[in-house]
């Protein structure tokens, strides 16, 4: 059974009989990097759909094409061939300016190294994507304040990144990723720099956001992170190797086990 069929047959409360539209739909996606002496085929024809509200972990060995795929999903680059739909728009057909516009208006990024602007406060960092759209009014400020509270930083609005812990900085980055109401939140190794207590903090935030309907697509090397997602897509040699749903009961068990472990570690500190 394909993952799409499994979704349709799963009686899950957030996808009534597979009626959710796709946040993205990828068909035979190829990305070749042409260098002087050789061509690197980073993606050799990848196809899958991500319904709205999904939570996908992308895994695979180093060099298998994970970041390449995430960069295409994030409109940072254009495919060599194939299609990648965002809503009804195919990014393969877009000009660089159109890609930049979509990127600033409808894509949310979270990076391993947070990528916050050191001179800006929490509430200003959250507004950065809006700044690029020339939107910086009272309404936008209020939205940033609401998101800061949403990620538990309502009392840190005027702090700068150096005055925050790693987990708090990553929460600012997550709030920033939500400010333009993205098609999906894209995260490349979002917990790669974090200890297990802080990783748990970030993963429970992703759980909550996903329960609220946010679509999340993250790249990870860690089984602990992947088992929290709804679905695991594995790449190998630029091809889709496996695409499996995480059993909801095992997912729930992983959540409990990891939260307990984090609480035990925190109690020792
Ligand atoms: N800008 C580029 N120019 C040329 N080759 C590239 C470029 N970016 C990636 N590649 C090549 O494409 C392949 C896939 O790279 P990619 O970064 O997508 O892998 P990855 O799965 O993210 O690996 P990792 O787990 O190490 O981050 C690799 O062989 C890499 O060397
Ligand atoms: Mg990578």
C-alpha cells in the first residue's frame, strides 16, 4: 500500500478520509549540479505528496540529497526537471523573482544554527520575513508578540540572541518561521545543536504546532527525532528509498519515553 493509500484508509481525526489538499506535490524531481568536470545528480527523480497537516522526517545517508530536496521545497533553488507544486504553482515554471517572492511570503525555515540576527531583539527577529515584504506596522508587531508567546518567550521580547539559551533561540527561529503563514515549516537538523532536554522542548513544540494543523517537513539524522514524526521518507543516492508511516501508538510511546528521559536528566541538573 502506498503512503497516500495508507493516509486515505487511516481513520485519523485530522484527515477525514484523505480530504486534505496537498501542501506540496513532487513529481519526478531531478536536480543536477553541473560542475566543470562532472555533473552531480543530487536528485534523480523523486515523487511524493505531502498533505496539509503532515509531519515528515526526511532521512538518509550523507550526500543522499536531503538538503537539496529541502532547498527546492524552500524555493532557494530550481529543479533541473520534474515538478514541485506549492498550492497550484509549479516552482519549476517560476522566474527567480517569483521564487524570491514566494520564499519571503509563504516559506518558513528553521536551521540547525538558528540563523538569528544578533543585533535584533526576539520580537524583531520574528518580524524579519515581514521586513523583506516591506510590512512593519503595528499589526505585524502584534503578530510577532503573539508568536513569541506561542513559543513560550512572551517574557523575553526585548532579549537579544546572546542573552538566550540554544533552545530559546531555536524557539525564536520557529516563531519567525510561522510569521508569514507558510505552506509548511522546513527544518534542516533543527535539534542538531541541542542536548536531549532542549531537543525534547523543541520536539514538543513541533508536536503542538502539528496538532494545530501546521505542516512540518524536517531533515534529521536522529532516530529519536524521526520517530516523533507522522511519516519517514528515506532518500538514497538521490532517489526515494522508503516512505513509511510511523505507527501512532509507537509514536505516542516514543513521545512519553523521550519526555520522561528529558525530565530525569533535567532533575539531575
Ligand atoms: N551546490 C552544489 N554544487 C555541487 N554539488 C552539490 C551542491 N550541493 C550539493 N551537492 C552534491 O549533491 C549531493 C547531495 O547533497 P546534499 O547536500 O543534498 O546531501 P545531504 O543528504 O543533505 O547530505 P548531509 O547529510 O551530509 O547533509 C552530494 O553529492 C553533494 O556533494
Ligand atoms: Mg544536508
